[in-house]
C-alpha cells in the first residue's frame, strides 16, 4: 500500500463560472461516504437481510485564507460545483476523485493574533467517480 502525506493534496473547485485552487494552504480535508440500508427481513428469516439503499457523501475542508474574494465567492452555501481531489498530487497515474457537491456551510475564523481559517462543508450532489490524473 502506498503511503503519502497530506501536503501532496491538490484540490480544485470547479463551478459554471470559475475554477479555483483550494489546496495550497489546506489543513484538513475529509470525505465521508455512507450507505443507507433497508431492512428486508421477513417471515421465517433467522438472519437479518439487508438491501443497499442510496449512498450519501459529505466532505469538509479547512484551509488558510490568502486574501481576496475569489474562493469565498465560489464557496457560498447553496453553490454547486465539482471538487477534483488529487490526494497524491497531479502526476499521471495518481488517483483523481471527482465529487459533484453542494456547499452547505462556510465558516470564517478571523482571530486577533493568528491566521485566518476557512471551513467549508459539502454535501453530495450527484455520483462521483474515481480515475487517474
């Protein structure tokens, strides 16, 4: 199994109006994928039976803001786009995860004597895909 570090991460947020890089100063990125299940147990079943339901995806990103408004304007709650995730960098043959997402939260932390951090929450907005860079 390949081991790599988070500093290799490259993220691009693509909307109908623009594309912006989000990874240069990222601190954490997390994707959670969950499957809803349906209990299909009936009659004389002695073991529970389950059916696969729809999947749900959420993602969160924390990064250091570098000023300007381009990233913030594209990450407003309600904005729909595609997040391109290259966890091992953009070298050919490295994995690329493509996630259609909806921004559902945006938080800006502006402390008096520290760096400004942006926290973004996303929800699934379509089927994703896995490929290579």
